[in-house]
C-alpha cells in the first residue's frame, strides 16, 4: 500500500465515502499538515496558519466525530485557511471568514445527507451567516452520528440559562450555565464558584448521573 493509499484509508475511517477524494485533494493542494486528535471539550477543530518556525498550514479535527460532522468541521477549518490566503488581516469569524465558509458549504452541499441540504441552501443565502440556522444544521448532522440517540447527544446549547449539568468530558464537575456569549456559555463550577466558558456544542450528561 502506498502512502497515498494509507492516507485515503485513514480519511475513509472518518469521512463520508463521497467526501474522501475532495478532502484528500484539498489537503494535498495546500500541503496541509492534517491531524486527527482525541476528543477536546473546548473545540471540535483547529486551524493554524504558516508563520516563522511553522511554515505550513495545519488543521486538526477531533477523531470522535461522526462522518458528516467531521466533514462539517473540516469545511469550517478550511474556511480559515481560505481566509488566510485571500486576506492580509481578518477577524477569526468575521465577514471575510463567513464568505469563505459560505462558498465552501455551497460548493460541497451535495456531500451531505438529503435532509440537511435544504438547511444548507437557506444558510448560504446571505452574510452574516444565521447562527440559528447553523445550530439547526449541526443538530441535524448529530442525528446522523453512529449510534445516535437524542438523550445521549444533548448539548449545552439545548439547555436554558441557569441549568445545572455535567460535561461528558468532565463528568466529575457539576456546572451551572450563567449567560450565553456568542458560541460559548459562561458557566460556574457549583462546588467552587470558579467560572469557565464552555462551547455551546459541548455534550452534557444528566447532573444526577453516576460519576
């Protein structure tokens, strides 16, 4: 097996079959250092641009994501790469990034399940991207995760402010949500009062669950 065949085989373990060639070609075109990581509660993916001592594009994505959600996160990080290529300076999720993300979503919408595509068609109609629609897309993609059940994939965004919960990634701490800050929530550790920001997509478990 060649290096290219091994690379594709790894991608096939994480992506929908119809997306493997596109992602493989994109990574090779831009000479991206691509990493599949362990679960990170703070983020699903990451992009780092070339700079002194780091002269290459780098993308990492959590390896515990289902195929369609993995592809969704890949497009998010690829949009950061495209923004870096097209603009000297740009806010991390500002207008320039949103335009690149919209373009990538529109170009690759057919790679997603049929029930997601109408949402994507609505999402790409205008800038700024509609956050409510973004959450709907992600909730729909969650339903395509292997072994999905609604109870097992509750996210912080689905709870009202003031809810108490435990994170799947930190089940020993009981949190309480305080206020939403764009894509994250200000939360406090109930036992210590220490405050944290937690991603809205973070999966939670029932606060009374055994730990």
